[in-house]
C-alpha cells in the first residue's frame, strides 16, 4: 500500500503546473527598462494593471523559449478591442533565426491577442514571427496566411523596428536586472 501512495503523490507533484510569472508575484518593474519607466508609460499604470500586463506577456514569451526579456514601450489601443501593446527586447532563437524585438498585445481582460517578433537570419536578412511578415502581398484570389492578421497591430512600425537601437544594452540596464526565466 505504501508504494502506491508514494507513486500517487509523486505523480501529483509532477502534474502541478508551474506558477506563472503573473501568479508568482515577480516584481514587474524589474522587467521594464528604466527609460521606459521614466517616460511614464508603465509607471502611470495602476500597479495591478501593470502586473497583469507584464505578467501575461512574460508568461507568453517564456512559453516560447525567450530569455533576457526587457519591456521598452507601451501603447494603449481601444479598437478593435481595448488593451495594451507592450514592446521590448528579448533573445529568442527559432528555426535558424534570432529574434530580438517583440510586441505582445494584452487585452483589458488579461489575455494575449497578438504576438509578433522581428529578428535576423544568419545571412543578415530580416525575419518576422509569425511568418511571412507584414510586407507579404497576397496575390488576388488567394487566402491570406493565418499569421498575417497579427500585423494589424504593428502600429508605429518605424518605432518598433528601431527599438533595439533606441534601447541598446537594455538587457543589462533593466531595473533590478531582467531574468532569463521565471
């Protein structure tokens, strides 16, 4: 009887989900670049809103395998739904490409509605996630690739694309030091 109890307890422990960044109470300020805080975009939010926004975005990015996450910008949107677009820098390798800039859209209800990333391939070419990227032209009569609708939320594209230049060294400069995992 005793081995059965131990086996059941061990199995239950393995099935327990890991605490999300939002639930674990990580200090969201530690993931925001000091210049972004100084600009007031994150600092102006009520603490609980900022915690949900950053926590939800962190959970999504960590689930993708991202590391060295630093938030650098925030934009409020009201249509087609109410929420926030959080921009930042991170390190993500996927499919032979290295991504360094991200945008996560989090609705007022706390769910992710958009996720995109920009990076480079080994040959130096720009690559987007989801593929094929915002410059895709769909031939007449063909269906648009599924991920293309995400780029409806690529507002202020030039600022997004220049994020890594404006916040060089962001991974070292984050207040409290951004973590590589929760």
